[in-house]
C-alpha cells in the first residue's frame, strides 16, 4: 500500500478506540447544546464510532464517499436531537469539529498538530478553543511512529 492517506488511515485504525473516545469527549466539552442524558450520550458515542469506522473504511479502500450511506446510528442520533429541539447548528458544529480532528489526524494541517517535546502523549496536542478551553487534537502521524 503506497497511498499516504490509506497508510495514515491504517495508523488511525490501530488507535481508533482512543481516537473515538477523545472525539466523543471533545464534542461534549466543546458543544454545550450536546450535553446529554445517558441515552443521548450513548447515541452520540454510537454515531461517532460508526462514522469513524465508516470513514476509515472509505479512506483505506479509496472509495468514493458519495457511494456510501450514512451510518444508521448517525441518522438515529440526528433524528433524536431534532425530536428534543436541539438546534441543527449544534449538530453541524459537531461535524465541523470532527472534520478538524480528522484533518489533524490525517496530517493535512501542515504539521500544526504534531506534538513537540512536552506537548502531550505523542498522540496529538492540546489546543485552545475559542472559549479558552483546552481541547485535545489527535494526530495520527504521531500515532504511526509508536
């Protein structure tokens, strides 16, 4: 396999459980409207998990993303949020946050997400959000070097 995106996707796959957990935690910390009870937290976790697994599959096999259906849990989560009058903008912010995390994980940020000495565990680094909170940004490039 010589495709660099597929290589990095394989690196993320090896650490996907940690990547998913950090993504769920970051999403909950960054988007107050998504503070949920246990049922919705479970749906958020399932949605992120299936989205990550599906994304890794698409990247690893160089698939056209337009040919893949959205994961069922992501659709269920979005439907449940709508039923509870959670704003669409909160859900869209969650997806934008996920895209930023993927961008860093796939090394498409020009190296800005790579850890230097003392900047975390080698899986990424903390960055300040607009609200001044620290947010973990995973970095698959560092993961692949372990």
